[in-house]
C-alpha cells in the first residue's frame, strides 16, 4: 500500500508538472516575440534631414516573415528617422512597380503555402530584378537558413551568390553559449574593414556584430565579404550532415552594373525583438553595433556612403 501511494503521488506530480509545462509552452508560443517597444529609433545625425531621402520599399508580397509593420517595425522606424521614404511593395516585381523605388528590401520571403522552400519569386521577377539592379537599383536581399534560404536561392544565384541554406555555426567565435549566435568583430578578424563598417565618420564605425542563427553565403568575385565566416566554422543540417563554411560569409556587398547589392544570411540582427520573458534579440541587445550596421548598409545602398 505504501509503495502504491508513492507511485500515485509521483504520477500526480508528473501530471501536474506536464500540465504546467504545456500551459507555459502554449502561453509562450501564443505571445511570441514582438517588436521591442522600448527600442530607440531616433537619429542624432540623419542622412537625409527633413525626410527627403530615397524611397526604400519593403517587399511584403512574398509571404515575408519580416515586415515593416511587425518584426521589422523597429528597422522601418529607424530608417524613417534617418530620412528615408519608407513604403511597402505590395505587388509582384515588374518594371513598372519598381519604377519609383530607389532601394528595395526583401526580408525573408517564403515560397507558396505548404511549399515554403520553393522559389518565392517567378523567373520573370528574377529577370526584372536583375535588370533593375543593373540599371541602377539598390537591393538588400535578406534570407535566413531553410526554408528562407531555399525560397531566395534562385534569385541569389542570378547575382552569382550561393545560399547554403543550412545553420551557420562557429564553435569559437560566438556570443554567449550559443554557437549559432555568431560574433564578427575587428578583434577576431571576421569583420572586414570597408566603407560599410567604417561609416561616414568615426562615430559610425562598427566594431562588433552579433547575428542570431542564419545561413552562410558564397562570396562572388569582386564582392566584399563584410561578415566573414571563420575557417573553422561550418554549415549544419544534422549531426551527420555538416560541411565546412570556410571562405563563406554571412554578409556581402557588391556593385552590379550601375546598381548595388547587399545580401545578408541572417535577418534577426536587423530586428529589435523581445520575448514574453523579456529576453531581447537584435539591434536592442547590448554589446553590439547591429543598429549602426543597419544604418551604414542603407547609407551605402543609397549613395550617402561610398
């Protein structure tokens, strides 16, 4: 009888624990990460005072995971305070729809519902974007690991960039315990000295970037490897499926005809999110220059930084 009572108590205790755990998971997932309401988006020295800057359009027509009204709202507000005319691009890419756009931002597009890893863009859109950039357009293409990398892979390859779609990991250069929270700094040699990292003045100089789980990219001839993957880093899909990321990058910049292209293999570091427990992710975390990096990328694309 005594053993029976002990077993019953254990079962009841485990049942209560499981119920509480499931309730917590449900609450956490339902609440989810949200834009940090306390993130400061004001700019002391805007690139375009008075709001007369170039038109920067966020793609929202391809089931984008990050949008200027949600996960990228802090980024959109930051750009508005820097003087850009921030808009949403609501339709497929055509010559006419891009006619008044100076900077196009494509953040984490997805393929069709149920087929998220398929190309997010038609071959016609790929051709339109290639022509648009070659003729002077500026494109910021952002795609995380799978499925986002698969959805943007076809478009990236049109510009000579390979997306490796796996989880980029570095066991030596990471922030905190997480080897997918990659650290790129001048100190560890993985942050390249270039116009984007130097900014318009010493006040805009970037020293340290932290990214939050993304993929690696190839570096085409003539491109700048801004965030360089360490020689010991690797692309991880599973315990039995990993390959070296040596020579890859998580951010590149390049001229393409008369236009410019920046490709990022991680989206979270340009966000400013907070979870239900108060943990932050992105430009709002301490100890990084992700906020300034975002501004410098747009300055380079817009031409205020050469």
